[in-house]
């Protein structure tokens, strides 16, 4: 149930009377697909092939989306009435809007108990409460991971489309193709040039003048184009910072290959280290195994709960079971379950500690607080051509980098939490700037919850209740879903899957992590992708343990409430990458 007072809006009669116009306006702009879409995926999409014989829900090519539950019907028919109801559920000021006091400013939204959404005597749950079991960086690990494995650029919001004939622009493998771009031969623009005219194996890294930035090239009009395997990794300062950290981690591995024991890594067997391509493959594999291990042992236990992760690791997948070497991206994950992370986004963050003035031993030196997106920016939706006060990506400047002690726990008392997983979404997500919307995709509506809800219609996703029953879980009842029932009664018993997963998390875990349906889909998908990949650590060497950055000396006050494996964490990874140092605040 939503914990803030409902705000005024159109009556249901007025809402549904206008459904025709609302529905007609949804297909507005979706032109072109980014380069790199696999030819096989295009061909399979054109052929009209459906699922593979004997594998219902699996597409004809791994470059297409698929289904985990192909036998379940859509949660609703794609009518104008249903579209209008979905838009009402996700509208600004509606049942999902946290109603954050954005005018209070980015710092107050973090530290002021009167506006930061945390529990009060009058509201024991809070209007947009912090999650004590996760750090603020968990949100962006999820975003970064999503950009590694799933990217739909061809669908229209709210218009039915068959996922089994729809291309996925990313590879369905946790292979960091958003960072490596397929290698120097496929994306030479991502790799550092050499004196002999070749490129790589080192990746390019940029700078905003003080610290690292994604590599960029000027467009000649004051704007910049980021050189990335996936342009979405420049959507905000934090995900761009994670992208930089993975570049720097890999580049350091590359520079230290001669001092690393390589016997455990298949890419190094019988390899000629004089070959730049061999060095690329080995350094990439070492980087990938650290990244993958953190997903299984830190990220998944935080977002899904240790119990379901342990169950899937010990007993195997029950529902998403791609064969080895032939995985696909299930649409239940990409369009619904993994979009839970939008509920964890804070309205604002302390991006760094010094605003580009130079590193300090004092965490209060000159912090850069910013709203994620600030609709009062004078050129809010224009191409980014100046150093904005919000945290939108797209521009190099001295203060546009991340001070990681806010986002991951280094034991110094500076870490902040993300928000709980529930049906309340931070208000900044209801007004997206166009540069934050993935390129070559539909730009209307600019309200994130509405976009997510319309996607449930696009892909004909089943209701949350139907998926719960198929999994053998107890479904939520209409009594658990009063807010959405108040907008459109049929949604109380046939709930859009994305909304259901958020409501289930609150009902089952008080918003600390995903519930039975959401947690199982997310865990089985990520672990299933690793098991289907013969080169992943989980397939090739499941006893692997990360070893780079283990010399990090954490501070004396680690947060005991943070879940997931604490012996090796994202902080260790970032330390090895050289983007964080204990006691030094950037």
C-alpha cells in the first residue's frame, strides 16, 4: 500500500474516455538500431521463426528474446482501456510516485529526516525508505549488469510484439560486451592506438580533467559522443563510473599479466603472451571471472536473498534452463523482474567528496550533491553541452566523477544505502531527460514507470499471480494490492508482472530484497546465463575465488547490516582498479 496521501488526478471515467488518444500517441519515435546487432538475429527475426522444436519459449537464435513461461496468457488484452489504466498507474503524482520534496535539495533528501522518506513516528514504513541491507552502489551494479545482457531497440511501447522474433542487441552472456565491444577487431575505436598503427589490447580511458571518465570525442557543437560498447553506460555519472572502473581493472590486469599466476585460466593455456590478442583474451577472462563472481556472491544475495541463491547453486535451475552454449535472454527478466532496480534509485546522491578541487583526507571537504535528474535545468532534455548540476551523464568536467566510499562500504562510515524495493519510485524518475533514454528507442512517454508498465503489454507478459502459481508460490491476493485495484480493479487479480514483483518484495521481505517470484526469475536467469556459458567461472572453474584487490585494508567500522559475501566485495574490485583508496576522498 502506498504510504503517502494520494494526489488529485482525473476520474476513472475521464481517464478511460481519453484512452483512444492516449493509446494512439504511444508509438511516436523508434528509428534505427545501433550498429553491432548480430546478422543471425536479424535473419531469424525476418524469417518469422518461433521457438525451437522441443524447447518451448526458446528462440531460433540466441540473438533474440525468449520466454520462461510460454504457456501463460498475457495479463490483459492490449486495449486502449488497459493502456490508459497502465498510464494512470504510472503517472506523476500517482500511486507509484514517492512525492519526494525535490525542492528541498539533493543534500537534504539524503540527510534531513523530515524529507528523506525514512520512517517517522507517524509513518513507521516511510514514504521512500532506505534499505539498510544494500549500499547505494547496488542500484548501479544492477544497471551496469542489465546493460551487459539485454537491450531491446525495436519494440513500441504498449504495442504487442513477439519476443521470439525480436532482436536483443546485447549478447545473452555475462561477458562485458558493453565494455569490450567484441574485441579490438570488432570495435577498434574502443582500444588504445599503438605506434605501429594497430590498436589494443589496452582499452581507451578518458578524463574530465581531474579523474577518469569514459572516453569521448567532441561533436564540434559543445556536445560529446562517448566511445562505449553500449551507449547506455553514459546515462548517469554512477554507471559511467562503473564502466570506467572495469576499463581500469582490465588495463591493470593487462599490465601485470607477467606477475599473475595464470594456470587456472583456460585462455592462458598454451597461449603466446607475445601475442597482443592472447593477452587481450587472458586479461579479459580474469576481469570477467572477478565480475561474475561478485554477481553470484555479492549482488544476487543482496537483491534476491541468500536462500534462493543457495538453492539454485545447489539444486540447479527449475524454470529457466538454457542448454550449454545456447542461452537466450528471457523477456520475463528483461522487461519485468530485473527492472525492480528502478525502485532502489534514490532521488539524489553525493557523487563525490571534493567537486574536482583535489583529493582530501576530509570527506566533508567540498562534496558534490546532485539530483539524479533535475527538471529545473535550463536545457533539461537537450543534448548535454555543459556541466549540469544533476547527475546526468554525457559531459566531461572536473567534478564529474565518483567518490566510491558513498556507494560501497570501505568501513569508514561514509557509505549510504539505496531505497527499499516496493511500488514507490523516486520522483526524479517520473521526468526523464531525453538523453537518459536509450538511443534509437521510443522517447515518449518520458515517465519511467509508465514505460515499464507499457512494456508488460508489448511483450504479452503474464500476470504476477499466474507466474507465482506456475512456480508453486503463493500468489498475492487482491487484499495485498489495494492501490492498483483503486486505479483499475482487474489489475488486483491479474497484475502486471513488473508491478507485482515490486509489491511482492514489500509484502514478503519488507522491501529488503525480492520475493519468491522476482527473486527466482532474477537468480535463475543470471546463474543460468553463467552455467550456459562454457567460458564463465561457474562453468569452467566453479571453485575460483577472486584474488585481485584482496590487499585492501578496510576501515574499522564496516556496516554490519549490509548483506552478501563480505570477504571480497565491489570495494576490493574498485581498489584494484585504482579508483578508490582508503582514507582518500576524491
